[in-house]
C-alpha cells in the first residue's frame, strides 16, 4: 500500500521491468518500418529529385513513445495493481468477535456476507487468534471463542432467517461467552436495518473495550419490505418501505395465487428521498380475491413477500330489500346507505327480481359471504330453509329492522333474539322517553375499540324479549340498555340484527360514518362460505412458513402454533412464530414479517472508543487495475497499428485509386464497431395473409353487396353499386372505391358501412353461421339493405318466393321493429330532399328500424336518430335501377319507363349511403338554426 | 498492401495484333504524306498528280515519234487522224519504318493503367502497320523486317516480331533510306542522349520521324506515399524514399521538364512528338499519329486550339 493513495501491487517485483524501457526505446528507435517495394522505371528522374530529401531511418519519436507506453502499461498490468486493497488490520490482542446479521434482509447477498466473514476468519487464522461467532437472528447462540475451523463450520452452517435480527440477545450471548476475555477485534457484518434493540446492543459491545472495531456492510444495503396490502374497491394497494431512499426507484410487483401462479402484476414507485411508497395492482375483483401472495420482482427476501389470507379478500355481499327500490328517491331506499357503506370494501350483488323465492336462491348461488336483508318480515318457507343452510355453512346474515319486521311474528328463526312484536318509539308525541344515544360498546364484542359515537340518536327500534343470554348476544346497545345490535352464531355462520332501519327514518345511524365502521367490522368477521375450518381464531399450527428467500416451505423446526385466542393482542412475527401461513389447507391465517405501520430505518452506529473501520461487504471497493491496463495497452497497440498504416500511406492512397488497400482495414474496424453496438430491435412479424386486401378496403370507403350465388343478380349488384359509387363521386364529397362482393361465410364484414343484399330465388340459403356473422355485423353498427326485388308493399303479408326467402333470413336475425320510412326520417333529408325511395319499381316503400315517437313532432323537423338503422328493406330492386353497362347506358328500364325515376333512384341511393355514413349528425343538422340562435349569433 | 505498380509479362505478339486490328478498324486508311518523296522511283499507290508509272488514267497526249508503238491507245487514235498515247498518273508508295521499344521498363503497369506500356506500344505499332499497309504503304521495322508493300504487313510484322530478339535499345537508323518516315514508340527513359545519338543524325539525313512517348500514369502523377523502395526494372538499382509523398511535387516537375525538353528537341528537328498515357485509349494515340502521318498540317491544329 502506497502512503496516501490506496494503491497496492500484487507482484511489485515485476515493476523492475520498467528499467528495461530505455533499452526498448533504443531498440525501437533503431528499427525503421519496412518500406513498400515498388518497381519504378523513371528512377533516374526520381534520383535527381530525391537527393535533397533525407530518408528517415528512424521511427518518429512520438511513435516510439507510444510503443514505450504500451510496454509500460503491460509491465504495470503484470504487477497487479489494486486500488483500495483489503485491509488486514485485525488486532491480535484477543479473540475475534464476529457478529453477523442473518436477518431477512441478508438473504440476497448472504454468499457475499459469508465470504466477508470467511476472509476475517482467514485473517484470524493468520494471526492465530480464536474466533467467537454469533448470528443475530438465530435463536440459540454458541459464542464460545473457538478455533477457526469450528468458526468456519459454524459460518457454513448458518443460514439467513426470515426474521428480524435480535441484536441485544446475541450480544448478551457473546458477552457471556467471552467472559472476562477482552476481544481483540469486534467485527460486525450488519444488514444496515435499525431494530429497537440496536442501540442497547451497540452500547454493550462498546463496553467490551475491544482494540478495534470493524463494521462491514452497514451502509450499502438496499433492503425493501412490503408493509401492507389493502384490497380497495378498484385496486389492490400495496405499501412498501425501503432503507436507501436517496434515489427514485421503481419495483415490479407480482401477485400469485395459492398455487403459485402469477396472476397479476403492478408497480411500486419510490420518489427521490421517499422511504415509503404505495403501489397498486389493478385487476378485477375476482382475480384479486385469488391473490395469495405478493412479491417484489427481483428481490427475494422474507420481507419483500406479503402473504395474504381470507381476511384480506373482499367479501361478496348480497343485498335484499323488502320494498321495491325506488330509483327516483334513492335517499329513501334502505339499501342506499348499506350500498354506500359497503361498496368500498366489498363486492355487492343485488337481487334482480322482486320475487324473493326466485332472487334469494339466485343470490345464494353466487355464494356471498354476507347477505344483508333490510326490513324483511317473513320469508317463504323454502327460501328461509336455504338461507338457514347457507348460514350453517358459514354465511353471515345481517338484518335490519323496519315496519315489516316489527309486524312479523317474533319467533323467526333467522333472528338472533326473540323480538317483541311492534316497535318502540322514543321521543314521539306519546312517549316520555327521549331519543336514545348509544352506550359504550361491550369490551368483548366485535365493535370493541370503536369510539362511542355521541351524536347518534335512535328514535325507534324493535325490542328483544329479555332472556338469559341476551346480554351475551348484544354487540351494541343504547344508553338505556336496550340492544341495538344483536348477534347469534348458527353453525359456522352468524346472524346479526340491527334493531333499527337501514335508512334514516328510525335513527340517524345510517347517515353517520359510524355505520360504515360497524358494517365493515361485521363484514370482516364473516368468512368465505366455502371455507370452513377454524381459521381466524383459536390456536393455529404452522402450516407453510417463509424462508429467508421468501419461499414458502412446509413448516418445520421450532415454529410454535399461532395463538389467536386473544383478539386484542397484536401478533408479531418472531422466532416463535416465523412469518408464514398458520392453520391448514382449509383455512389459514397469514403472518407477515411487517405490520402496516412499520418502516425501515438505517441503523445508527454510535461512536466507539476503539478505532472503527467501516467497509463494504465484499472487496467491492477493491478495484483491480489489471484488466484496465491491459485494455489500455491493447488500445494503444491498435492506435500504433493505425499510425503505422497511416505512415505507410494506407489511407492517403485511397484518394488515388478507388479500390483501396485500406478498405479491408476499414471493414475490420467497422465490423468490430458493429460488434460493440447493441443488437437492433427485432420487430415481430405480424403480417397475416389477406392484410393487403384489408388495407385496400380500409383506404377507401367501399360499398359492398352479398354474393348470392345467382350470377345475374351478382352482376347487377356489382354494376349497380359501381354506378352508384360513380354518382356519389360526382355529386358528393364521398369518393368511394369500386363496389366489392362479400361472401358472408368468410369475408370480414366490418370493413363496409353498407351491405346490399338482393334476394334471389336461385341463390343458396345462407348458413346459420353466416346469418350469425351478419347479426354481429348489424349489432356492431353495420347496416344491411335487403332488396326483395319483387315490389313488395307489405312486409308481413308477402307471398312471393323472394319475400318468403327474406323472411327466412330475418328469422335468424335479431330484428328491431320496422316501419316504412316516415316523412320526417333523416333518410328523407340526408342529402337530397326525397319523399320516395324508388328503384326499378317506384311504388314500394323502404322499411327501416322504427324510431320511437317523440312527444311533440311539430317542433322537430327530423326525428332524433341516435344510431343508424341497422336494417333497410326495400322491394324496389334498386341495384337494377342504378346499374349502367360499360357504355354508360342503363342496363334495365325502369317500370314505368320514366327517366326521372332512375334519377330519383340514384338520389335515394345517395341518401341511404349518406345516412349510413353520417347518421345522427345529419339528424342534428336540422337543429343548427336553433343552436345558432341559442348561441346568440 | 499491394504495390501500385508491377512488371507484366511480355505481350503475345499475335494477341497484340488482334487488338491492333480492332484499333485500326476505327480509323480510315492513311496515305502518308509524301511531299518529300516526289522523286522516289519506287511505284506505289500515291497519286502524284503528274504522269508516270501507275494504273490510273491520267491523260491522252499526241504520240511522239520514238515512243514505243505499244503505248499507242488505238481506240482513241481511231477517232481522228492523230495518234494518241494514254498517259497514266504516276503513283508512288512510301516506306514507313515502325519501331516499338520492348525493354524491361516498358513492362511496367500501375493499378490505374489499362495495360502495360509495352503492350500499348505494340498495339500502336501493329495498328499503324495495319492502317498503312491497307493504304499500300511499305511498312518495315528496323532490324526486324525489311519494308514490304503487302496488305497483310501488320500480320507479317507481328510474326517477325515474335521471332526476332527483343528490341531493347533504340534502333540504328543509319540503314534507313533518306526519304522514309520513322515512327518510334517508346517511353524514352533509357538514356538522355536519344536526341544526339539516334534522332539527330537521322533527321539530318532528311528522314522524317514521329515520336510517340508512352508513359504510365503512375510515372507521371507519382501517387506513392509513405516509406517506399523504388527499383529500376532495367538496372535493378534501388532507391528508398522515406516519405514518398514529399518528393511527389518535385518529381512531377522534373518529369514534365524532361518530357518538355524531349518534345522541344524532337520538334526542332522537324519530327513530331506525341505523348501518350496508358490510362487513355490506344485509339487516341492512333488517331493523333494518323493525323501526323497524313499530313494534317499543324496549322489546322493551331486553328482548332
């Protein structure tokens, strides 16, 4: 080690090689580069010229210098220079006391930590001093100073534990083992995370008066712990705490289900300087309920895992009300308040039928955890039976009182207590008793711990018959002692009765925030009906435990059962109860290393009297210069090669001749550059056959017709739609491409705004799949123009074969009610003003989707047409009227033969296409004057 | 790094002949201007605009007593009472000596040159022979082939060259008759005394001559850089330039000065001088030589320039 600079040489003897540099200099100066041999006829002329020039027989000094540099670099590299060489400063005054953190945060770099400890033991071996070794997260410590072989065995046997280190206990063990011996060096390999007993441990270590203290790895830890997971209404929020808060960082979160499959992912982002952050996982409720475990991607420690159990899941709550919901007055609906109270933390399902014998079994089929019944007096016998079974299986029934319940017979078995018939009114005109506030909650009930609300008053309630166990069943009562909330266990389930209504008519409880807390507690008490077992209470055996790397392993070792009998006690993960799952396969409780309010703090190392050396865990700060020096030498060698090439004119010659000798050299340089560049992004080949056709149809709007299979009809359709496209091209802003025939069985229909379907007797009947495709097309916004081509007048009464065929087709479609185009329909105004829609025939009507009647048709010149009619039916053979042959002459004469009828047929076509493409925009156009007037222009 | 220049193999004569014929086919027949050979007795194809021995009709003239009766043109004489003699135009052929240098220095070819100097010189010589023989001129090569007035003179010349020893030194022009033309094709690098020893005496004897100097572009532009060892292909002498690019400018200057001196000297003796580079097409030199031979006067060139 050189004074002042932390630089040392592994093989300093080689540095004498530097003495050879002058010799190399002399040799290099003597040897000129080999000349390029060239035949040259006019040598005599050259000789005359060349006399003046001195031929340099030596290489230029700077080239020699460069070569010396290369030689020097190689010599230096061989001498193995190292920056920040590892300290070898163990005191030989006494045994080496090795305190090693093996808590949860040490798992990722445990190997490096043991190596650091090995190095220390090896140094102790060199000094021949005993080693006393202690692991802070272990339960039992054997800190007796021993030989380095045993210490090494102890080190190899030690494993990181999924626990917090217990530093004080281990220091106690160390002091006890050392006895009166003063340790020479105390080396502490720390995980850098503060624990409550750290200060105490350090002060006692300092009292040992060691000659030297070494703190290893206290500063550079990047521990991260998941401290909480909350299943919200929309997403799962995860809170995390980290130790090193200097930089902003982002971590991936993965959520896996009970079988270890990854089912969701999220992200948690720490801002600069923030040690805590909250991340979210947004997935549907059903998936979130399956989440059994949260992991931080890339960090495998027991602290970066969050195990979740049943209590975490969002409950499914079914709501049943006795009265029909009044949408118009939601504040009077009893379910409104329950809905608002529960929706943030539960999944609500409501009855979809007024008939309870239908709706309740349906709700129970969805296996809710909780059923809330608001003011239901009597239930049908079979419904009551199934509800009872469901409660026996573990369901929680929450009932609210009300006039109906008050009027029902009090011996309903779906009540926790016997009720007196009728309700009790407090503070009414005929009552002397004031409205009652709530009394303090019983200390043992589920509401224990909630603050007693003083502002809640109850004006009416149903009363329970006094009985011996009434007090035990009361969860909350009024100030005068009458029960407000009673509950009774039934089998695995429970019935809870609120003695007031769920809306604000009997008390102001439902409109207070307290109502939310109470409901929440009750719902949290419930459990998934399918899961039985004793999970959530009692004494649970360890089932699956986390190891330090965050893997769930079958329980073993000295984990003790988890005692949950005392509900008030906060259960902490510790040596007795390592983090993991307690219980059994049927039901379990997750015990995590960190509870919600815990954070990670860096460990504070106090001042010691002895000199303290801090270092990183491994020789990370040790920089070996050898590869760098070799690389520099290699680079200089390359430069030298280039210079020699340059001196020999390899690159200047390029200006003279095209095929340069330097080209291969350049190629090699380019190739090596290319090897250094990152590989280019590779795009997925996502082209599929048929894309070209698709793009062609997408580039231009095209009218389409159905290929019926009847050649004559198809030709007419093609010619007719082409002519209509030309007409549109010349008259409107729309510039359609040529018409295209689509095969309903295979072609993608969604590309076309309008599909023309002429009926034909010779055509094949379309398959059900084709009809179903067409149905989907129409439902997704496409429109189909059916043309029976038989001059129909009345849709229903049609008797021609074509109309019958249309009816067959329509039978497979979901067709809305139809009507002939009314006079105020948008179709009559979308481009031309029309009153008829003639084709080859003039007298048939055009049928469209019926639009609902407006109240005052006089005010509106056109009906509101939100959406476009997905179906149009005509019998006028429109394509035949549009069709022109190659010379531009009509292919068919109109009936009657009136040239204006053809023109009107075109106009009808234009209106139909415009209607398809613009839809309700055209309908809204008629309001422009009114809108402008309203804008004051 | 490959060297710029290299020495090529000797060109196959008949191969050069084929190429020469291609070049020659591009040019019209060449009647060497023969003002100076008015009194040469040897018959040839040059119309001399005076009567004499020839094949073309020139004039009818009255018969003079003493002339051979066989010379009377009886058909003409029958038309009137006089006797007429048919005179023919005097036609004379010209002897042109062609010579191409084949010394080792001519084998040089650089990367940018199309062919070696030797190959180019041979092609030029044979092409000239082809053109001239097509016009009926007598073509010879000093030391290789006596002049022949044959249509296949180029072929015979190529054949003769193939069998003759390699021509390295400038030819001895002493044997050449006075009223002949000489065309020398070489790089003229061998010796500086070309003018005194070879051309000077010949021109004083009244021999007309044309010099075609063939050079390689690398010899003119001197593209060499870096440390280069130059070797003379004839003498094997070596010269090392430390950084060749530093002398390039001086060298070019010296090169041009030498060529200028040579050209000046040649022209002063009444001969023509033509510099040709092997990166140009052979046809260019051929056309220029053709112009000189057919006597396109220097005045015309001056008017063009």
